[in-house]
């Protein structure tokens, strides 16, 4: 398949914004080309200068950890930015459509609505796996993107690998596999499959296992053509210098991140085992993420009781297939103990 056939005509013809730093490459000591403050910045670092638009040093460091070449890596202001840019690059408003698989992460639908792109929903099966027949029936020649969240938010399960591979092989648009929670999963990432499928886009983020939600840094890995298009249409300096510097530092701390992942996974098991023993809990869904979907006897009342004790969880009880459920992020051991204690006292 040729990715160029999927790109919107106006994006194909777009002459992208050219930054001062795009126009000059080489060595120089006096930069009078970008109307920056030549005198300095109130902060110690080089914050008076615009950041590298392509974040090459940071991408190089990410590449060493992920094993994905720089030219197959896009960085966004959160993965939410990558999601929005995929719509803007590939979906003609009022004409094209995308497929989402609810219950799932809400931003796919919000981004579709912002971009005036038709959204086609194919519910997951009751076991939270893909309804392959329905998906096949729903695709038409204007379907540009399919969003598969694995592990899925809010259900917590990984999607069967063979099903994702079947879609990658047969679908003529882009398959976006959102791996925001992959570090907590038993299932392995699709990164190894990037060389096999030109239509695969993998989203990952620094907001979860890396503990950097405040920095707003998301990754998209894909074939060179898709990455080039995202880079062509992104705001020129979408990743600020502070984020680039701090993420670069954080990448040196991978052993700390791995320890947290191990601890979260152990706590996820302990919390799941303890929850299912409670009277008010009717079901605990297995999780491959850092949260657990829990069916309870009276979601609204339990939610309110938790709020009154200063504990906030996510009420998903009105979401199709999650009726009566709360989504609970795995906390620290102390937070989980406190949560369990409060829940034990609800009858
Ligand atoms: C499945 C999924 N994808 C993406 C995101 C957003 O990631 P980011 O913080 O990188 O925008 C979230 C956040 O909750 C998520 O659950």
C-alpha cells in the first residue's frame, strides 16, 4: 500500500512553515535570525532560544531504549497531539471516517469531532475483544484510521495479537495501536512489527510508566512516510525545551522506572485479590495496565463514599459494557491499603 494515497490533498500540497533553524544548518556564534532575546533568559539554561523542532538529541536517547530509528519516531505534546495530527493529515472532514472500538479511550472520538470526521463505533465483544466480523463490515473506501487501544482503557485487557495482525494485513488505511499502558502488560509491544506493516502507527507516552504526565510528551512510531507527514504538519516547536531537557534526563533513570513497573504490577495483583474478597465487589476484571476495572454493587454510592474520604476513582458505570464499574488506578501500597480500608467499611 502507498501511504501517499491516504494523505489529504491539501496536506500533500502543503508548503510547511520554515523555521529560522530550518533555513540555516552549520556552525555559527551569533544568532540574529529568530528575534529571540539575545541578552539571555531569567532561567539558567538556553531558554532564550527556540528549541530543536525535530528534537533530535531526545529522539536519539529514546531510540537507544526503544530500538526504533529516529526517522520512524514522532514526538508530540502528549500522544493526544499525535492523535489529532493523524486526523488532520489523513481524514477529509465531512467525507472520511474512522473506526473506534468502545469502550475505549475518549480522545479518539473527541479528536474526530473536532476535525468533523465521521466516527464509526464497533463495540468490543463482552469479553472485551474485537468483533472482527463487524469491523470488516464497517470499513468502506473512506475509512482512513482504526484505533486499537491495547491494553485498552478502561477495560484493562490486551487485545488479541492475531486480530490486530489480521487488521494490519487486510485494512487499507492506518491501524493506530495505542500502547499507552504497554509497560504494564504481559503482551509485547508491536514495535518489532513496524518494519513489516507500513500502515502501523504505534502510540506510546511518557505519561504513565515514565511518570512524566506533566511534561506532555507522547511518541508515535511508524513508517518513514507517516512520520514525515506528521512532522510536516505539526506546530514547529511542539515540544518545548524544558520538556526536551527533562525527558532527556529522565531517560537515564530507566532502572527506577522498571522498579516502579514491577511494584505497580505486584500491587495490581494484591489489590485485585483483596478487592474480589469485598462484599460490595461483584467482579474484578484482569488487567494488563496500571488500573483495574471493578464491578461493584452500587457504583454511584461507592464513588461518593470514596470522594468523601478523599479518594477519587473514575466512575465508568454508565459506559456500555462497563455498567456498574469503577476504574481504579493502582496506587502506592499505602494508598491501596487506605482505599481497601474505606471499601471494607461500606456495606
Ligand atoms: C489509552 C490512552 N492513550 C493516550 C493517553 C494520553 O496520553 P498523553 O498523556 O501522552 O496525551 C491516555 C491517557 O489517559 C490513554 O489512556
